[in-house]
C-alpha cells in the first residue's frame, strides 16, 4: 500500500497455541478482533472462549474491543464510502492479490 508494514496474524488453532502447549495472553489479544468478527476457525474460537473465561485481564481487553466495535457500528450506521474510495480500495486489493508472496 503506502509503505506501511502490516503484520500478518495467523488465525488458526495451531498458531494460537505456543510451543509450550499453552495459550498465552498475547496470542489471544492479537486475535480479539477476528474473534469478535467471527473470522476465525472454530477450534481457535473455542480456545479463545476458554482462555477468556479463565483470564480476567484478557476478558477486560475483550470487553473493551467489543464495546469499541459496537460504538463504531452505531456511529457509522448508514454511512457509505464514496464510490471513488470504494474503487480505489478494490484496485489496491486486486493489485496485492496479483503480487507473489
């Protein structure tokens, strides 16, 4: 895009569990938004649910992230991006899809 480095976070169960077999807070918190948006595999979602049930600090962070997403949804209800922006985003996505990884 514009030279920004984007960190790719793997959204699969195997990426969620550390080498020691434990689920660490940092791994859960990296995936909070994809969990909220239901964009994560079911095994990972179950693991995150279990972690949140047992870890109050992560549950607090999850609650904040969920509240922010709900607030943004309410505030932006009915808002649409201009067609020119939508087309620009689609072009960038198509260009990135064509780039070798």
